[in-house]
C-alpha cells in the first residue's frame, strides 16, 4: 500500500540547539534507513512561512498499522503532527502502463553514494582474443551519500577494460572505499559504456563529454565486514557512470 504523509514539525520552546541538531541528524539517518528498505519512496519540502518546518512524503507499507509504527519510531515524532492519506491506483496513472503479465512489485532505486575518482595513465595491453585490453588505475577520490561518505583508496582500485572494435567499453571495475568512520568497502562493478562513433572518439581523446550523450551503466556488488553496514552485503546495486577529463564519476543506487 502507498500513503501520502504530510509532516508539520513544531520545535518546543526552550529546546536546546544541541538537542535539535541531534534529532534532525537522527531523523535524516532514519529516513535513509526507510528508503533503503523501500518504505520511503520520495520526500518533498512544500512552501512554508518563516519558522515553519513541513515535509510531504510518499511511503510504502503493508498496512496502516505498519506505517504508524514507522512514523512512531521517527526521532522527531514527539515534535510533529502527521496527516496520512492512503492512495489507491488510478486507471490513468502513467506508471501503470506495463504489460498485464507483470504483476510483481515495481523495482525502486534510492541513492547510496556519488563517487568522484581521479584516473592515472592507462596500461595498454593491446589487442587480445577478447578485444583491446586496458587497465585504468583509479588513483584517488571521495564519495558522499545520505548515509555514507569517505575516500577511495589508491593502489587497490582500477578498471580492467575491454574495448570492442566499435568503441564500446566493457568494464570490470574494482575499487576500495574507506568511510569517514574507518570502515572499508570492496566494490566490484560490471559495466558497459557505448554511444555514437563521434561521441566515443571524443571520449577517447579525453574530452569532457556530457553524460547524456552516451550510456554508461554498471551492475555493482559491495562487500564489507562492518556489522552496521551489513545491509550493503545484502543489497542489489546499479551505478550510472560519467567520464570526465582526468576522472570518472559513479552514482550508485540501491534497488529495492
């Protein structure tokens, strides 16, 4: 079931700034957790008057009772009034335009992190039986996201590429991240980058090409020994890539 939830937050008079910041930070973490689990789909900020704190969210839950439990556990619960509107499918909903044989829940994605990495000089192996082989080192960078941030560890990160005759690049991308808390993540992506011959030639020359002009997508697996990040081991992830002059960007999403 889907629900539209309106939040009206009122901070009690006399509340200490430290408590407000702590609750707001905890609220953001709780929202990120609900998003990872597929319960929080979208969250908006409506127009407000000075001093007002409002939000509108689209939630998914098995029942109104389950939704109430989610909302009751939010760190700002004691400071906010909620208005819940159950939503029913509409026959003209564009999102429902799919084959009638597709009856399972639609997949949804939520952002995990954006990684901006620098690249070193590629090691060119030349033409092999599988195609033109290159190894492109990832020499540094940083990542940020709703619940994760940190840096890329050089020396343990590279893209093992196979370039096809038409310029399509098949990537075996492996890199190591370290969060600000010191936890280490091993990431492996299988990807493809393709586009028109003219666009791929510009990329090959190292030009900064708008990512909308080509397709760069990967399927991604993340491993970690950190107990509090075990949800990464159990997740299915996809990434959207963008090549830049001297660098690369990966925006990674959790599929729910």
